[in-house]
């Protein structure tokens, strides 16, 4: 066993009593031989151990420990033990104790101890039993977070409210494999939930000269307020919060709300008028002597109540000088970065006195302007400013602002395209749906149509009331698969086809069969000779014909929910029609059902958006619809529609388009 000059040699018998002491041990620990001989070795070394039992069968062993100095201080030491036989032929241990801070010269290093002790990184050493044998000041300061940072305390020691099973498993794995574990993230919250800490911990195995594991060194860094970590967290949050809806204004405001106060004290999002739906063209607004209307404010946020930095509210036109950073970013597509905002005379602020006054009054001192660019188009700009935060923006802040702007721009462009298509589809659908319903002398009619706000566009729901020449009336409701302009256009074609077939006087089952055949033929013609249709159109449909002369109503369905019939007594029934496949599959085989209706009966035809939700199936929706109709059937039909829609949909909107057609029968 090597014993350099700094190594203290102690002899301890198998009972743990000190029976040998050297001058080096006295220099290290402060005890004279007369003070310590024949006393327990546990006074000197921790953890306490039954020396013989702990190393039964071993001739040599080594490990870390803590030695107690006579003045009460503790010294981290490396301990090596070798079994020997005394001259009295008794078994004993020769123990060499070396301070871990000893240098090659044999004296304690003058720089290593302060370095480890004073470093802001928490360093601790654990023996093979996962007992803490050394730690520096930074680790001691973390004791409220991790109370096992205490000399002599085992990681396996249970403490209320603290769970160390994962840490124990990781340390044992490092001890057995020797493979370090780096950057293990651990989170801690105070019992009162007022403080959160996040630590990044790395584990390394310590080995003796013989290669055997001696313990584990842990290095922990408090990353609760790490800038890079905060930036990554902000970008992760941006992917969730920005673009949560396909609404341009909400998306712009989400960007502003996210960036304050994480990046800036004040943020504005200004967009071109063409991006905002239903916005008045800026060209109609008169320019001032020094400024022109370039944007509309779509989003704004500030750390200050009332937003004293803002000259314009959301929706208002934003005026800027022609020669300003705002117009430069808009024309160049490159960000403007001004870590120290120049407010001296001779800058662009001379042409913008209102903005200059606000800047000086609120203490704005650093500025970033980024373009909101997506798919080659510049949609607007986002402006980031600090006033209360005295740190100027850095290049890293600029990169973060550009990344946030790029993500927001894609969401804004998606929202813009969705809004355009939805607006066009709604306009097309409104033009294709009947503007006025006429039930002739057979029925009173009323209707409601509710487009969905959930899908990427309006659907292909439609309804119609068609007076026939012999005094009868046809009632129809249908639902084209898909959404958007194509679905609305298909709906228009089907509505026209149904009207044409209805005027031919066909009964419901024959009309649906002809409609199915017509749709299949149109698709084949559109695809061309020998080609399969690229996009097969499907639709459900319910067609009914009421004859006031007989009071009888014939109806047939093509994969559509059943009609509701409310008798004058208020009783509600849902006739189960013979099964029929949806229109457009070319498999149509339909049968009609005929029922007799008393005068004053109410017929309700509807699409599945009225009765189907994610939380409940169609049968539950039909039950709810029956209850709503029973309560409202005696009212005027317009109020019947309003009450039913309110009961079934409420104020939250529908997950799918809703069409409702109600008719009250007359008897001639």
C-alpha cells in the first residue's frame, strides 16, 4: 500500500479500536497518540463500521470517508485498508488515510480545495453505499431542495415528501457499469408551491488505482433560470399557443401575449389589410403630412395596464413615415435590430413626432422589428420593445424574435387561406340555398342553417321545399361529404337535380335511385373515358312528399337520419325508414315508407350535425331532439327552429354544419 508523505497511517484492531498512531495522523487530525490510542476508531472516520464484518474475507479494501479533526471540522479522505497480523499474532487493519485534496508534493493543494468548495456548481461525492461523504458549499445551499446533501446521510434514507428511488437506481447503474449519466433533469416544488427549481445533474463513477469503483461524484446545476432553457420552453409554448384557432386576429394576439413579458415589455403585431377579413382597405384612408396608413393593428400586449405605449388599438389603421424601419422591413423582408434605440435629432423619428413622444415618455430603449413572412408573402410586422427591462436586446433575442415571427406567420397564412375559402364557400352556399321557402297550400315551412366553426370550411348541407303541380309538396334535406367550396358546389348540383326529378312527379324511392345513378354518371364523365373518378362524391339525403288531399306522406332515405314527426298532441315519433345507401355509390336500392299525418302535425328534417357530437352518439342526440321538439312544437315555426337550435347546439357552436327544415301540415 503506497504511503506518500501526506498519508496518515493508523492501526485499528478487529474490534474497531485504535492501536497504532503516527505523527502524520497527528498532523492531519490534531490528536496526539496519548489522546487516541485504545479509543474507538469511529471517533475518527465516518461512517461508523464494524471493520472486520464490513470487509470479511478481504485482504485489502479502499473507499472514501470523512475524517473528524479534533477541532470538529470534517475532512474528505481516501481510505485504504490492508489486513495484517500484529507481533502478538492478533488480526488488525493497517489503514492509510489520504486527504482528497493532497497534491503530488504531498501537501494539501492550495487551489483545488477553494475551487471545489466555492464553485457555484453543486458537487458531492457518494460512497458505494450511496452515503454522502463530501460536498461543497453550493451543494449545501441546495439542501432545502435535496436534503440528502448532508455528510453521512444515505440516499436510501427515507425522508417525508422526497422520493429518491430514481436517483438511487441511476447511481447504482453508474457504479456497476461505469458509464456516466449526463444532464439528468429533475424538478422540485416547495411544499407551499410558491417556488419551483429545476436541476441538471450528471453522475460519474470514481475508481481506485486498482480500477474498482469507490463511489459516485454528482455535479448539479440549477437551470431554473437558464436563458437557453427558457428560450426552448418559449418556442415549445409557441408551437402550442400560436395558431390555436384558424382566426387571423386571435393568432396575431396570441403572438403578442406569448412574447410579453418573456421576451419584451411591449409587442405589437401589425398586418396588411388584405390579411384581415372584412377590413376596410387602407387606400381609402387619408395620409397625414408625415405618415401613411400601412397596417392594421391585429395584436398588442404590454406589461403595463392600459398599454400607455400604444398609439392605436386593435383593428385601427397604423400610420408610419415612408422612411422608417417599419416600411424598410416590409419592403426588404429583413429584420430591423436596434439594441440601443437612437432617439437623437436627425433620425426617422423627426418625421414621427407622436411615436417619438411615446418612446421618450415610456422609456423605450431597445427595438426589434421582424417581418411576418410565409410562403413568399410578407403579411405584416411584429415589433418588440423594452422599457422597464433595462437590458438591451441581444443577437440571441433577435433570433428568438425571428423564430417566433416565422411560426406566427405560417399560422397567420393558414388562417388567412382558411378565412378566404370559408368566406367563398359560405357565399356560394348562401347563393345555392333557397332564399325563400314556399310550402304552397300544403304546409307551412321554416328553416335554419348553421355553418360549423370547427372544420376547414363549410359543408354541403342543404334543404329545400318544392311545391308540385298537383298541390303536393316535396321536402328534402341532404348532406354532401367533405367541406369547402367543392362540397358547396356539389350541393348546388344535387339540389338542382332533386328539383328537376321532383317536377317529374317521381315517388321518393324512384327519385333517390335516379339521383344516385345521375351522380355516378356525372363523376364518370368528369373523369374521362376509361378512368376512375379521382374524388368520389357521396351524400346522404331524405326526400318526402306530402299530399294535403289525403293527409299521407311518402318518404325515403339514402343513409340519412330519420325524420321527426310531432303529432298535434305533442307526441314525437321517428319513423324508421327502409335502409338505403348514400347517394353516389351506385348501389342504390331504395324503398318508400308512407305514413298518415293529422292536420297540424310537424315534420322535422335535419342533418346529422344537429344530433351528433363527440360526447354522445346519434341515438342520444335523437332522444334530445325529440324532447326539444315536444317542448316547442306548438310555437310558430320560426320559434320552433330557434328553440330547437338553442336546445341542441347552445352558444358554443356545432362541430359540424347543421341544417333544419320544419313543416306544419294542412289538410285540404
